[in-house]
C-alpha cells in the first residue's frame, strides 16, 4: 500500500476543512493512505461536528479569529499556535476497522515516539480505571485536559497532541493538532520530515511524496462555501 505525502498548504478554516473532507471522500487514488500538514491563513478555532454552537461560544475567548465546525468529532481547538495535520486511512486498511480508541492510540504512539527520538520528554496519557469505564469527553476545550492516549509532556503534564476522527464508507479521517507552546524547543521542520516516515512504517505502507490531487473545482468550491456558511456553523 502507498502512503502519499501531500504538499503543505495554507488556507482559511473553511478551506482547510473542505480539503480534509475531500481527501477522505474524493481522493483519485482511494486505496492510498493520505497525509498532509497545513497552516492557517488567519487565526482560527475549530470544533467537533456534534458540538452545540451555544456551548462553544461560551468557551470561546474574545477574539476575531475564524470559527469553523469540523467534519470530525472532538471539542474546541485553538489553531493560533498549533501544528496541524490530516491523515486518511482507506477502507481496506486494518486500522480503518479498528475501534476508535485503538486507532487513536496507534497514531499517537507514533507521534510520541517521533518527538521522543528528538529528545522531547513526552508520553501517552494512559487510561485510568475510571476512564476505562466511561467514554472520553468531547465537550471541552481540547488542550485544557488530556484524554486517553493523548500525547502529554512528562514533566509538565501539558497536553501536546490530540486528534478527532471520522469514519465513512470511504475510510477514516484523522484531524490532529500539536500545541507548539507545550514543546517550544521543537524543530518542526524535522518533525515534518520524521512523522510521515514513521507513520508509513507503522501502518506498513510505502512513503511516496506526491503532488496535490486533481479534485473537482466546483465540488471543492461548494464545500468551502458550506464549511464557511452560517447554516453549517449553527447546525446544532
């Protein structure tokens, strides 16, 4: 199986969400794994698909940053100083059919090991007996509290990395975020070199750097408009 490393891009919140969703649903080589790192044109926050907008606005700091509902789950994520990625696992890969907690753990183990190899003191947030008996919360601000299998700083206990997932008939979408302030001495250019290679190895795939796919422009424009619309933002 191929592991496609796509070019880094910068977009608005709606453009980034639309691109991730299209990589899941409309990728021209659907049997390939897809990975991309991206930046934000403007300060932005995103929040999970099932969240109620009133609850999100109660948590949102006073800001003129963009706010966008994700296609994935999870809580409110501040992207003003993060390192963001999307990973798509195709339907026939075993990781796609794994339980949500298991796929989450596997991806975050790779992130932990990638950071640790560069000397950063990180670990996984291991489940407690109590947390094993209940589902993780997705209602809060994501980087205030670490959930099961998030990556944390071993010395400060600060949350370093979290993610949200969505499964469809086409595959599994991860939208992940690392808080740059939690590991301020990280050389992010090296992390970008290391992480795709390590992920490809973990999922037994061949890493291939590739160009941006030819997606249908009209469909892409439509999705950007949808993710930017008040109807999408206020849908719950």
